[in-house]
C-alpha cells in the first residue's frame, strides 16, 4: 500500500495529539539518542525534537513518500527508509518511540521484546496503538466489507491490524522493566459530515479495503455505503463518532497501573477505547 502524506496531514493536529500525550509521559530527561519508529511524515518526530532539542533524533519509516515529506520539512534530522522489523542499530537508544505504527505489523507483540532489548539502561520504550476494542467506525467498515461483490477479496484487509490487550504487553515486557505506565485514552472530536469521516480514515484504516476494490465504481459504492450508514444511524453514530474516531477537544483518560503480572484493571468507571499507550523504563 502506498501512503499519501498530503492526505494524512490534512488532519495533522488531530493525528499528532496522541504523540504529544505520549511524549509527555516519558521520564527520560537527557537522552542522547532517540528514534521514532514508523515516523510517517515527521509530525511525531517534531514533537520528540521539541522535547529533547539536544538529542540525536532519528525517524524511520517504510514509506518513501513519507520519508521524503519528512526530510523536506526537517532536513537536519536523520531519516531512514526501512521496515521496523528490519531495524538493527549498531548501538542502543535511550528512547525508542512509536506512534500508531506497530499495529500494522503482524505478531508485533513478539517484536517488542527485540525492540526493548535495544533500549539503554535507564532509557525507555514508549508506544501507542489503537485499542484492541474496535471503534465503531472500524466495525462499520467490517460490516460493509463482508457484504456485496467484494466480500471474497476482503480477508486481507479484515485482518490487517493487530492489537493486543494491555495485559499482554504488560506480561511480555515487565520482566525487563523497572517501571510500567499503561493507559487507554478516549479522544472526542465532532466531524462536519459523513464525507469528512471517510476522508479521515481513507489514508489510514480504510486504505487496504479501498485497495482491494477493482474499480472506481466499487470505491464509490463502498464509501457511499459508509456515509449512508452514518446518516442512517443518526444520534448513535454521532455519539460513537465522538467516542472513537478523531482526537480532539474532550479527552477522557483511563490509567492502568499493573503490579502483579497480568493486572490491567482501570481506575474509575470510564470506558476505555481507541488509543493504548505504553511506557517501559529499562532496569538500571
């Protein structure tokens, strides 16, 4: 799949908000080497640069289009074209950071052990992915994908994302960590129209589904069906839209602090959805 930096960055502020929240939770004061895995067009890398202006910052992404855009915006930063799975640094990093990228890698939970091993003593790994509790828009896309003439071509798109539970990440990485900070976040944002919803997801979660369609007519039918279902569900879709689809003005936080292995209970009574953040500090 080819990424579209221009389309992705039409919602730059909304897409960058989780990066800001994640960076602010990292307790590493003066790192020398920081890497942004799956950096995209560099919006998250820019946040890392702002937090640690004296550090060596590296952005890595598998999309040549994304790397080209990032390099044109910030030529002073090191940019690497590579898959996250193939990243083999010569030396460890003080901060290994990834925002909304690991979910695209099958079995990425096992990869995390390798990534954590590349963190210096006293450093941190920090990542954010969508919650394993599928948002309403994702469920809607899945419903439409399994209907109509295209249904037989949708096995790949339906299984394209991998999200584990917080307890899975806790159990996997805490044996090597001195502290853990896990939380789930709910971002609220009101969209202008059903077309705006399609525009938002067309450059991310909807891409594989659109790529599986065989003609412009099928694409029009598929996206029109999304819009029609949004309008048909009325207030229900409006509420789910605020709950799940876009970062925005009314965040709700749900912290999960795990002490025994496997504990991932949330404090308070909020329902958690959308973004899972994880920070692990290396033993020192």
